[in-house]
C-alpha cells in the first residue's frame, strides 16, 4: 500500500493505493494517523479510489484508524470507494460505521459542518 497526503484547508486527504493487506501497512497507517492527531489534524478523508484490494486485516487497519481518530475527537470519512471494496464494507456491515461518499469533492463539502 502507498499513501499520499494532501491538506485541503483543515481536511487531510490520504490517498491509499495498491492493496491494503496488513503487515507493515498497519504500523505505517496507524503511525500516520497518530501523527496527524498530534499535529491537530482532526478531519481525515481516506480516498480509496486507487485501492485495488482489501482483506480482513486491511479492514482491521481501517477500523483501528477510525477508532483512533474518533477517540482523538476527530472525524474520518471515506471517498471514491471502488465497487468491490464497497461490497466488502456492505457484507461486513462496516458500511454502517464509515461515512462514504462517491467522490472526494462530495466528501470534502461535508466536513464544513463538523
């Protein structure tokens, strides 16, 4: 998995690409989330448009990030979720946990009211 970071106003966009499967990805992602929170960046948007696959460990990584951000007083949302990953979220009922948006732009607008 690769992560590209962009800050758009007070929202940090993390573009995930490749496969989210665990291993080193877990520590890399969790450390990045902790650093963002420590820096006061509490609005985080994960753009999953270039994420080709996620397994159960990858889902755990997303859940861990979501929990860390929420416990830190922040908000984490998902955008551009590919159809195959969206179906995994639906099957696992995680679609009821994560706020997801079809595009990054649509998701960014929703942070204005946070």
